[in-house]
């Protein structure tokens, strides 16, 4: 049974029995996986908060191929995102990224480039104050390319074209140009109405769901709805 030390994002986390936790991790070395860590919720463990959703951690995993639930022997914070948790828009955007990765990426497949992209997007959300949704749209675009759903030609999407026809011509060009950006940093120069950005992100979510089998919805919509009521 190999022992693997790897960086990871906590996609989901929930309590299990009296003192344990089960988590879904997106790891750099092993891809997405489910794992259990025992005794983490004991009063003196000092590790309970490490495995909360949204955290970026370093963890040691006892990995066995074809096992549904792996075992975590230790975990510690790698990087915190203090500015994200202070801002509701940034929190909502981060949840959307976590959810879309959890729903679209198969377990036990390595995705180094996607992992690095996710890290870059969360760092951008933490360090920048410009339109959060542009970071998410960029992530959606790169995810589609990574998944190889089809060549990225959005002129073939009637739903997106219908939306574009209902906004100003200058915004149409900005959105179309944005979809072909190659670097996340380039999004900083784009000025777009936040509501327009939100609409195009929702359209791309539906586009991704349409092209994936077995995925009917993203849970982040429910979570965001609950956050909006706070």
C-alpha cells in the first residue's frame, strides 16, 4: 500500500460517526478521491478545521487502487485564503469552482494542469477585487478544453448566441474575445457588467451539463441560494 504525500483542495467534507470525517479531495498526485480521517474531531486533535471545504492542504494518504475510501494519516494547512472568506461574492465563486470540479472529474485520474489552474483561480480570487465571475468563466472555458468535450467554438451554441443578441454590441465582442483568452491575467483588462458575466457563466454551466452524462445539476446553485439569504 503506497504512502502518498500530496497537496489537495477539500471539495466536500462531512462528519462521520463520533470523531471522524469523510472528505472529497482534489489532489495533485492522485486526482479526485474520497478519504476518511479517523479521530480528527476529538477535542485535542487540532486537525478538525484543516479538512473543511475550500481549504488548500498538504496531506499524507494511504492509497490503495480500486478502494472506494482511502485513508488519511495526517493533514495540515498549505495555504489559507483569508480574503475569500471575508467576501460573499468570492465565497460563492469559489464554491462554484469546487462543485464543478467535483461533478465533472472522474476519481483516481491525475489532472496536473487542472489542479494548477484551480490553484491560480483561487489565488486570483483571494488577491484581486475585480469581477469574480470572470475568473469562474475562465475556469469553465479551460475545463471544457481539458475535458475535450468538443472544439471550443461557441458560435455553434444557440443558447449562447441568443443571449449575446440581447446585450449591447460592444459587450458581445468582449464576451466572445474573452472565451478565447489564454491567460487568466488577461481577464483583468475586461470590463463587463456583473449581471452579464453571471448570465454567461450560467449558460456555460448548462452547456457543460448538456455535454456530460450522469450529471444533472451543480449543487453550488443551492448553496449560493442559501448564502444569498444570509
